[in-house]
């Protein structure tokens, strides 16, 4: 019988390994990259802990070398999705009632497994399958995912501690139950850590989950699922179901027992899910919790007092790391005329040094965009800019898909702050710059705030403190994550809770306790120690 209170201490962020020449982690990673290239895998569906394979299979390829096949994965159909729902419902009662310290231990163990013996395997799968360099893979599938598992476990503990006040003769208590049904999770290609978090965070709170990984991140997500199972996750708690979005929507999103929907992806897809939930609202057992982090058109706004070296670095790294395929990637910048001449020269110099190619060459800062669909979409925007009288491509703009899906780091100079590439999300290595007259500082702030539907991340560069205050206030709702003299990317779990509003999502802040509350349903209990026995109140007496 458990009569003790167990304590998880506040975690520290997982240290980022350097992968310097001669280091053991570099040697291990290079060897694992070659092993995975030489040994294709077959990724199954996992339902109730059981391996399921279907005849419908899809290839897993390297985006930077699309003739190299990493393996195949089975695609779940309607039959398998109904099976997964049944498995989640069957596992729910035992999982929800498992003592918290045992649920917590599973996720803490998973964090130690992925940062230990599976570090090279996870990083290599992320590099090959999603075309990330060694550093980007390390901070994603290793450090950020481990931080999610450790910090979220700590946050759940701290939430469970919160209890209401008591009055004389009354003991008030709050129970933090799981939701009444299962949670559906649809996860993106660009961060394997998000895949692991979107599936595991609701599970920590006692929910069972159907996890639909992105078709272009199946390999690394599969290895995350394997680690969770090795850590002791019971069968049916998380069900791994790669599938078509249309099937997931038809079977899962419309199911009466869907109690929550955890999503990272495009604004259009999330809007479609929201509409579908609305159309089915009378069918659900409970109102589904909808949590989504969606698109972004993230800005850098420079004041005339900005440090130009820091501004240059922020534009280059903010826009072009991981090929601009981060929800937080800088994709529009507002630069005062007084800085533009020197900044342009610096950008040409720094971008000209960037190497792009295979992930196995550690001297490459950039690699390939995720697939042919993305490649075509980016090229369409670049063609539009070339043909327009309101913009010009001043750096880069080249595209080549002969070997892999490569797009050069590109800078577009726009004549208006509402040019298409200043407004619409491209999700590629494309930065559009609008140069504003110094005396139009305030009107340009308004343009930055109102130009797009998004409100995810943004940055200000200035040395003048009064300017920082003015810009921060003017752009109050333009970014859920706001950076002062830093690039608008790189949020760290436990330090910068991540999320935006407007067209960028529900701002439920992954990496903080706020996001965990969404997967809990409170029950308040009032226990009167000595119940009253008289019906009449004292005031009812006559003098």
C-alpha cells in the first residue's frame, strides 16, 4: 500500500553534445548513418503493443538523395484505425488508475534510453529521414524530446499537488482525471521531438492515444515508439498508426469517444479539423479539447540602433537552419534604410559561405527540403518573385531536385510590406526583406503587426531601450514567442514555453505546465466531516 509522497526534482536541460572531430559521439553517429543506409527497415503499425503489417506500403527515402531507400512503412486503413480505437479504450481504465509514480517512471526511463544507448540511432534516423544536420538532429530528437519527457513528468507532479482550501469541518479535494475518451495526435515532419511530445504528454496525464506520425518522419517516430515500449509503456496506451489524413479524419476525428486532439501542422489542416469537430459536435461523449500549433510567418524587426553583426547572424541562422522548415523560422524582415547597405553586403558574404548537401558531410550547414511537394511549392513562390515588378531575388533562388530536394538560401527584396512572400507561409529557406524609410518606423510596425494571419514568433533588434519597449508593445499580439536581440527560433523546454495565437494555434505552450492541464479533467470532492442534521437555519426563528 502506497503511503508515501514521491518527489521528482526539477529537471535540468539535456546537455547538447558537440560532435567535434575526434569525439566518440561523432564516430558513433557516422557509423550509425552508414549502418542505416545499408540496412533498410520495415516500419509496422503498432496497435495494443502488437506489430501489424498491411499490403499497402510506402517507401521511406532520403530527401537529400531521393534514390536511397531507408525502408518501407505499412499504411493503416480504416480497419486498423478502428482496431486502434478499441485498443485505446481497452487500455484506458488500467492506465488511468496506475499509480502516478509508475506512470512517471516509464517516461523518465524513456528519456534516459534515448539520451543513452539509442542516441546515435535516433539522431541518424532523423538526419537521414528528415535531412537534418548533426546539430539540428541532436537538439531535436535527443535534447528537446528528453526535455519534454522529463519536464512534463515534473509538471504533472506539480499540478497534482495543487489542492483547494478547506473551511472548518470540510475537507475539499481535487482529483485530476484523464479525459473521458481517447486523444488523437497528428504530428509533423520537422521535429521528431514534437511527435514524441504530442503522443506522450496526454498519456502522462492518464489518457490513451492514437498517434498518426507524418509520412515523412515515420522512421524516427517509430524508433521513439520503440523506446517508449522498451521503457514499459503498457499495450494500447499509445497506438502508432501511420495512415492517410483522410482516413484518420473519417474514422478517428469523427468518433464519439475522441475527447482530445493534439496537433502540430498547417493552419489549413487544423482549420479543417476544427470544422469537422463542429459538424460532429452532437456525437461526442464530451466536448473535445482541441490543442494546435500551426503555421507562422515569423518576423525580424530592426530598429536603426540595431547591432548589425548580431542582426546579420540572426537573419542567416533564423531563416536558413534546417532549410527554413521550422514553425519559428524567420521568413520576413523589416530593415531601416540606414542599415540596409551594410546589411546587404554582410548577408551576401555570410550566405555565400553556406554549404549545402548530404547530411553525412558535417561541413554542410544546410541539407534538403523534405519532399518533392515542398520543393515544388517553394519553387512556385520563387518564380512568382522573379516575375513580379514588386520584388527581386537578390541572393540565391536556385532549385535542383536531380539528386535531392535542394533549394538555395534565398533573399527576396520586396518593394511593399504586403508582397506575397512577406505574407504567406512558404516553409522553406526563403527570407523576404522590406526596407523602410527611417521616418516610417511607426507605420512599418503597424504593417508588421497586420500583414499576416499568424502570431507565432518574432524578434526585435535594437540597442535603444525605448525603441525596444515601443516595438514590444506595438507587436504585443504578433508573436507568442518574442525575442529581443536574438533570432526567433530555438525555444528550449522549461525556459521558453512555445506557441502562438491568431492563425498560429491555440497558444497552449508546449514545454510548460499549461499544456498538461489540457489533458486533465478535474473532479472536485467536498467531504463534510460531521454533516448537519437540522433543516432550519437560525435566522428563521421569531423573537
